[in-house]
C-alpha cells in the first residue's frame, strides 16, 4: 500500500480530529441548524435515510399515477380524486389534533 505525499506536508493520520483538518471547510445549511462538512479531497454523497427513500417513492408513485391518468384520458377524474384526498387528509388532521 502506497501513501501519497501532499504538497502541504506529510499525509494526515486517519484518526486526526476532522475539525482541525487544514483543508476542511465548514458551511452552514440554508436553515442554519446543521453544519455541513466538506472536504475537497473526497466527495461525500448525502445520506439515504428510510424517510427520504419513502418520500421519494411516494412522489414517484404520484407521478406514475398522473402519467397513467393522462395515458388513459382520465385526467379530470384524477385531479378530483387528488383534491378530495388532500381535503379529507386535512380534515382528519384537524379532527385528531
């Protein structure tokens, strides 16, 4: 296993504190609640949580339902059902607060 030397000096140890890394940049998110760490050396992907995956799948199912309604020329019926679903959801939400 070979170690690469960086122009700044010797390679950092794996157990070094991330907050003291010389190339680490700390940015605040739009909400200002969480700090996002970004290291220019490696790109990190956003964490996939069950909640995000579930939200994505529900949004995808809604889109597929819309496409199917367009394909079968039942757009008006689809729009009415979506509006009725939203209204009943809000009503039930207010009822069980």
